[in-house]
């Protein structure tokens, strides 16, 4: 069993829908990261958080440390949001990130 | 555009070939990383360089040989690879070494490698 689990693995939605991607982890962490991987392969860091909630444009990330759970929300989704969203956690400020397998999101016009 | 450039974007090589992947960043970052991403599997950290010194080798087979000649460039030399080495190889860089709270990693577009 992976230490970082994401759900769903695949998600298809219509433009404008509210999207939620979940991430659960089973280890103690120093921070949790959400990243976006485009079809071409490049990865962009979206959020790093260790508590509470962060918002950037239409993206919102929340984390519940007690429940070891984080969610990434996308409001007013758009086809350009189509990508793989990856959750990763860092432990003890070392070089390693423990990566989730990713959620493939497709937004249809 | 993240500021991390990888070449080539696609590479097909035979098992007896020798090839190299290149990564370049001019962000002034001190750490550079090689990751392997296989289909439907999480990213696997391969190597970490900090200030041109290798600080992490994540049990990677010797057929993968990294080189960091300066803080802006990172290479991954490939020789006698196996078909199971086919994957997306991603380079990343960060200001600091280690995933501290304010350390953001910048990734390249990746090299899609196919070993035949």
C-alpha cells in the first residue's frame, strides 16, 4: 500500500463543474505538495501547505493534519485545467518526496 | 515555461547505445534532481545534486550515470539500458536542497525515453 493515496485515479467533468481531488497519507509529514503535470510531461508546483487552507485563483488546497488528508478543489473548471494532479508529502525536510500516483483530470467543453 | 530546460524531449535508443540527457537551469538554484516516471507509477527520485555534489543516489543501477559539471547543468548518461528503463525522465531544480516549507521545485518538460 502506498504511503500517499490519491482519489479518484481518473476524473472527467464538464466545463464549469466544481472539482475535488483527494489525497490521504499514512506518515508524519513536514509539508504536503500539490503539483500539476501537463500532457507534455512538465510539472508545476501549485501549493505547499502544512496546515489550513491556501487559495490561488480558482484553485484551493486544504489539509487536515489530524485526519492526514488533503483536498485540491478547482472552481469553475475549464478545459485548460485538464492535466494530472499529483499529491506528494515531505518528511523531515529531507530530499525525498513521497509521491502519489496522480489523478488524471479531463474537463470537457 | 518553468526555467528548467531538458533535451532531447524524445529519445529512442537501442540496448547497446550510449546516450545522454541534458538539463539546464539559469534560476540560480543550488539543487538539481533526476526523477523517473514510469507509466501509472509515482515519481521515483534517482539522484540529487547540491552545489554540484551528489548528495543522494537512490539505489539506481550503474547503467545510469549522472554528471553535474556546474550548478546550471545536469546530465544523465545512459548505457546498456533495458526495455524496462523506458519512461519519462524529469529534471528538477530548487533553491535549497531538501523539501523545506518554502522550497519550491521547478521541473523540466521531461525526456520521453524508449529503449528498444
